[in-house]
């Protein structure tokens, strides 16, 4: 629902009074966002009565003075009531804006808390991954050491096989020469 110009001006006036700012036609015009002539007319009609002071009635004549003063005071009181009502409307609007701002701030805080929780979870997962990586590095190092030991054992086994083959060849040669010696007579000429 759109506010009327008078309501915008009343709201702006109320906001300035509530903040303790100096109330001038220009400050109300800036706050309300309406034409300056509209603000000046509204303030002539309403704003001066908001202070609660009733100015002196104009001296029209001695005989009419009491009647004019009474009518003047009643009119001034009504204008002050209207200004107070407009101020109350403006204050209500300001309070509604404040409630909305507080709600937005709470929402932002909740979103920030969610983001912090997500970051903490991600950091926890990263730490877990680092621990796993460290374990894998340890296992890799153990595997490398085991492979080095296995390589050494394989080399030793290969050397032992080569020695065994050499020993076997030597024994075969010895056996062959013993067999050869057994087949040939020990003394030539005896047969």
C-alpha cells in the first residue's frame, strides 16, 4: 500500500524527531523524498503544533478576544493532535523498519554461523585426509623398505645360486675326472 505525500512527510518528520535531528523544511524534504513546497505547507499546517506551545491569538478586537482565543486554542490543539498522530505513524513505520533490519541481521548471523560450520567441517575433513595421507606415506615407506630387503635377499639368493652352480660344476668336473681315472688303468702296461 503506497503512502500519501502527507503520510511520507509525517513519517519523515517523526523519524527526524525520534533521532533527535534538527527538523527543518529541507531535512524533512530529504528524508521524505517529496517536493519542498509540499513539506513547507505541511509544516505550516502541522509541525509547529507538535511542540505543544500555543501561540498567542491575534488581537482582532477587544470584544472578540475571548472567543477568538478559545477557537484558536481548540484549532491549535487539534493540529497538535494530528501532528502527534502523524508522528506516531512515522514512529510505527520506523519501528517496523527496525524490526525488519533486526530480522535481516539475525538471518545474516545465521548464514555466517552456517558458513563457519561448513568451513570447520571442511577443515576437519582436510585434517582427516592429511592423516590418511601421512598413513599412506608411512605404508609406502614400509613397502619401499620391504622391497629393498626383498631385492637384497633376491641378490643374495642369486649369488648363492651362482656359487651353488659353480660348486656343482666343480664337483661334476671332479667326478668326471675320478670316473676317467677309474676307467683307465693306474699303471700303463698292466692290462
